[in-house]
C-alpha cells in the first residue's frame, strides 16, 4: 500500500503500521511497514483488550453489563464507557454516573478487580486465556499485572495489535449482538474531554472503544466516517476500524503521543482511505452500513 510510505518520514526512531481491508467475505491480508515483530508499549490501547475480556465474561454469564460496579449507581457498562463518574486516576467519584463522559483509567482498574472477584482468577490470567491466546497474540503480555495495568499495561508487536483489531472488526469471541452493542454509542449525548484533543459535546464512546461521531479535530482522518471506532495511547499506539470504508489501521511507535502524532496519524488515515477508495472494483460501503452512529483547537496536554 503506497500510503504507508509516509510512515518512513515520521519523526520517530521506529514505527510499524498495518492496514487491513475488511471485505464482504472477511478481512484480507495485512499490508504493513516497519518491524512488525518489535514489541512496543500499547498504553491505553490496552483498554479495547480489557473490554473484550469483560465482554467474554458477559457472554459466559460471569458478569452482566448491568451489574453494579464502581461508585453507587454505576454498572459494568458505565465503567466500560467512561460514564461511571470516576476521575482519571484512583480516588472518589467526581460526578454522578451517567452525567458526563470522564475518561477514567481508574474505572478500568475497577473492572479488572470486579472480573477477578467474579471469575475467581487473576485478571492477567483471564485476559490471557479469554483474549490473547484465542486470538494468537503470543507476543503480547501485561506488564505489571495489577488491576491498574488493565487500563494501560499491555506491550506487544504490531502483528498482535492487528489481530486485536481484526477481532474488533469481525468478532469471534463474542456474539454479533454483544459486538454491535460495544461499537455503538453508549449513554448518548454525554459531553466530555478527549485527552489530547479537548472538550466535545457529545463525546461519543462505546464499550471499550471511542466512537468518532462528530469530533473534530480528531486523531483519525477527515475522511473517516463518524462510525469509526478505536483507541489510541500515549505511547504512540493507535487502532481504528472504519466500518463504512471497510478498513482497519493499527500503528505502534517508539515516541509518545504529541503534536507529531496529531498531524501524522490523520494524514496517514486520509491517505489510506483515499487509496482504498481508488481501488478498482472495491468501492467503500455506502454511509449507514454497519453499527454505530452515523450522525452526528490544537492538541493539548492529556493522555490516554
């Protein structure tokens, strides 16, 4: 894929990026650049993997999305969607559940603890057995296996990140119904802050993944549909799936997120989407196909 050539000009010492076409008969092969086997920290791109572990537990009946978890009035669903009222880091709630979208690492620590208690095994083990091993993510592991690591503790190679993206694009571990719920907006209409990009109203989020919606500026491209969902991390990692264009894109780098990424990532996304749209015989899907909503300042400090 010619669009991947721009990665060589990123201001980093090392990066790896992969693109997958999501055709009607399933995802295609990965077009990639860089050292796809090099292990990088994923930071908050850990959260989609943690969310999958929770959703697997829901499918098994170990948990329910509506089980109480976290502050009074909060549920597993609230925690997954950053709507529990917990602040970014451990501490008392700063808002009532369901009132505001507050990006919360602490909430994912609570999820790990709840899952440990209900499943009767350490979170790291449940994540490995329920998600990493079935998806063939042998090079990925949880660094510092504590409840807090559920928010940002994974490290692994691009090949494994793409495997995670393939699962989020075409589920094998959970049902179509659960997956459709996860990539659709939860608690619609909540305002909040997307770390690194500023406040948005609404600030759309699914169950473990951000839904782009009408956010602008954004870390994906101007050509990405509003149904695009995914996550990025302060380590320089990102993963997005655009179900309208039928494209998955994932990347890892050895430079933390900053202004460089807020410029390079959207430019790459637009180049990838333009190249895909120009492929003869495989036009992008029409708007309105797939789950999620379709309707609808320079990057500042903050992290995900």
